[in-house]
């Protein structure tokens, strides 16, 4: 199945280049998406699949993943015998960039139509989210309201991806300079995007206390 997508494992240099959470990510015009798909087949058993994709021919990688959704998640939309229960799936993405506003809208619409699908997204960097009135910010809020757990990647997430999606052989994951600082900075920024009123309330409280 995975061979029909991209090769299963990423070259180490390509992973580092595209997933590095640097403040100014110049030249990173592609988005990479590493995924894990899980399906519970019994009370004590679970099947899973994994791989990675990147955007191709003008198609954003999130929409490209949806093209393969029926293959990766058979039975997600039903289609079996009458009255047959839909299968439930849990999908985790590790994305080099957060989704754009259009992809966020499409994903939120899909999730509203498939309650048996859960999606969690880890992002290395935030895409066009610097402006307060950015459509990309609104898209992330839409995903959050649709039940998507959006998280900025931390060291342990990069380590997991290195172990799972990278053709690393015996090489160990080495954190680059300011990985942790940038992860903390982006986490705060994402929290402000998803909970803007709560963040402003804290700021007002700090001002009153003279902090």
C-alpha cells in the first residue's frame, strides 16, 4: 500500500532540512507529512500503517493524503452490507508546515461528516500565522473547533519521527541549535491563536499586577 505513495522512509538530510523549526525557514517551499493510521480491530488489538507524503503538482499534501484516505482507511465511509457499522480510525500527522486556510476548511468539513475519524496534527512550523487577522490562523481555529488536536512538535516528537520515518540506520537524532527554544516560542504562539481571548485575559491580569 505504502509503495503507492512515497517511499516509506525519508533520507536523514531531507528530514532535517524540511522539519527544522527555525524562525526563518527560507527555501522550504514543500510541505512534508509523515502519518500514522491506526484502526482497532478488537478489544485488545490494533492495526496500523505509516508513511510520508509531500505536495505534488500544485496539490497541497493534506489534500493529497485525502486522495488516499479510502485506501489507507478501508471501511471508513461504510459501503459494506446494509446496517454494517463504519470502522473507526485514528490518524496522526507530523507536518513540516501547519495547514493553509483552504486545507483547514476542507479537513474540518470532512471531520464533521465522519465522526468515526479522529485526527491529531503535530506541526514543525506555523504557515503564514504572523498577522493577527491571518486566514491561516482562522483555519487553525476551525480545525480546533472540529476536534483536531493541534500541537507544535517538541524534541520527543522529532525523536519519534526520526525513529519511525527516517532511514537513519544506526545514526542517532541530534537536536539542532535552538530546537527547544523555537518549539516553546511556537507553542506559545499557537496557544495564542487557538485561545486568543484567554491569552488576552492573562495579559490584562499581569498589567493590573504590574508584571
